[in-house]
C-alpha cells in the first residue's frame, strides 16, 4: 500500500497551512482583478525588498509559462537559447519555448547538469550570418535538474560571457528557495548581483498551490511583457490568489523554512541510503533531491510502497525528491524498506 507522501516530486506535496490560510483570507469579499489589488501589491513589494526597487515582477500560473514568457522577452524568433541537456525548457516543456518564442534551443551535454564557459563558447559563432540562428540567450537552472548548484562565480562568469556577446542570461528558479538555503546567500547575490537578467521565480514546489513570478532585473527588458503575458494565456483574472500566496510565502521567511526542511530531509535520505549495498548515489546532494542507481528488480517493489520516478531507465537511475512536508519518519521508513528489498 502506497504511503500518503512519496518521493516523486515536490509538486506532489500539498499547500502549506499558512498559505492556505492566506488564500482563505483573500477569498473574503471582492478585489479588483488582473493584479490591481492590495494582495498583489504586497507580493510585488516583497520582491522589491529582496532584489531592489529597480526591478519589474510579473506573476504567472506555472513554471513553463514563466520560462517561456521570460525568455520570449529576451530575443526574437531568429535567436537561439543555449541550455543544458537536462534543462526543463529542453526536456519537460513539450517544445513550448520553441513553439511560442520561435527561438531554437541548443542543448549542451553537461556534467552534473551545469553549463560551463567552455561548453557554451563552442556555440557562440555565426553572429551576423543570416543563415544561422543568432545566439541570444543562455539559460541556466538553479538548482539544476540534477539537484546541483552553481556557485556565484560560475553564474557571474556565464553572465559576463553572455553580455560580452550582447546576449542575456536567464535563470530558471523553480527551486530557487532551495538554492538560497543551500548557498546560505540572499537571492540577490546569485541573481541580480551576479548579472542574471531574468529569473523565473518558483513558488509551487515550495508550499504554494500555484503561481510563479517572472522577474526582470532591468525593467527595460520587460517592454511589452504585459501583452505577451496576456497572449500567452498566463494573465490571471483573480491575481490576488497568486499575490496573497507570495505574501504569505515571504512573510516571516516561510519560503526559507520550507526549503531548509526539504533540503535537510534530502540530506537525511542520503545518509540513510548511501551505504546500502547495490545503491549508488550519482549526484552531489546539494538541494532537495537524491539521485541514485538501484537494482532493477527493486524499483517496482519499492514503488508499491512509495511513489517516485525513474530518471534514467537505461541505468536504473531514480530520483527521490523531498518536500516541505516530508518527515524524518518518511525517510526512515523508506530507507528501511529499500534496505530490506536489496
């Protein structure tokens, strides 16, 4: 019998009680639609406190919408976007970035899911040649899809490389809260101050019902974004229900508390499985995910008890994600069952 909580995805977790309470409060009475309400203004204020007054922030429904619309504002259909082979925009958005923006995605084989200067530089050619798509955007994910982290210097170097070629740097921050906790740094230090131009700022994977933010570090880059958001079907009429979630999310650092707990549970899980015979952890455990190779016969048996995904079927690599509501008891029980099955 499957347990109530699994290790498949932090998307599978519920809504944090404080955020649910905020939704109930916002549900009383009426509020002006499409973002002209006090709840949304409070959320915008939180972002400006975090990143500075000279930013623009727009709320959308989901991560794919945030990534696609953010990247769309950074170029034209003849541009290309350089990303990791594991990037969400490359693997898990059903071609939406290319369909909506018209830009070509150029994916690079990476180690631990991280772009490097050397890897990107190989694709910086053909500028001004009308037969080639023009390199326009570098997109990174923090933490990466493999749960690893870019250092501040690594991000700065990629930003400098992009800007030296009149390109932009986009950061997919679906789990940016987990990165902030793991790095023990303010978000501003590894985004705006590091030269990132646009951030897709996630909330759904960290205790919110739904809602992400597209943050432009330079408001000039947000020109006409409001119209593209509408065309992209990401303009919420009842925007207050996204705004109030972000307000609760940031109040008293709930976002950091949630992410810290998820990261701690991943570390605990790593400690519990690392010495199990036949189990090999494949990536550094730096955020809230554990990637491991396990014996093939164990996977379906373990999935009968706890839901999780196979990451790479060719080598029996699985992904175990921890969430804000994962408990130490969940981890203990899961690892005990795994040890018994092996």
